C-alpha cells in the first residue's frame, strides 16, 4: 500500500505537466491570434474548433499515462483494457466492469479526481471573461 502512495503523486504530476504544457502552448497560440485585432465569425469558429481539438489531444495524452503504468505493473490484463479503464475513469462514467487489483484500487478514485481537475481549466477556456 505504501508503494501505491509513493507512486501516485508521480502519476498525477505527469498528467498535470502534460496538461500545463499543452495548455500553455494553446494559450500562447490563442493570444497570438487575438493580437491581430477583431476577426470575423468563421475565423473565430475555426479557432474554437482548433482549440477544442487541441484540448482533446492534451486530454488523450493525459489518459495514456495511466494505462501505461497499469500495463507495466500488470494491473490490467492488457493495454487495451487499461486504456478503456482510464477512459471511463476520465469521463467519470465508471461502468465497474473492470477493477484494479486490491493493492492498486485507490488509484481509480485518484485518477477520476485528477481528470475532474483537468477538465476545469479546459472548460474555463471557453467561458467569456467579461
């Protein structure tokens, strides 16, 4: 159990670092686009679509961190199951059809909490600041 508690901050920190780095690149790109002055509806629409896709890629990279760990530790039968498990944790759906082995179970709620925290800044990007 102690090993789980010692490894879990590294998993969370890796997800946070991926999110922070990708989010910083996105913000820099958006600020560069905004510095050119007002733009029309279609360019704004495409800018938002591009931002949403970039965020999806950031989140997909974050999701991939956990199944790599699970597969390496033998917590899941295969990588596909580990990826599926992390995906449903990320979406906080959690069908309960896959479970981590006894000593690793605490990582499930921690993973879901990490995803909730990461979705906040991504969602906030689309909220008007006026």
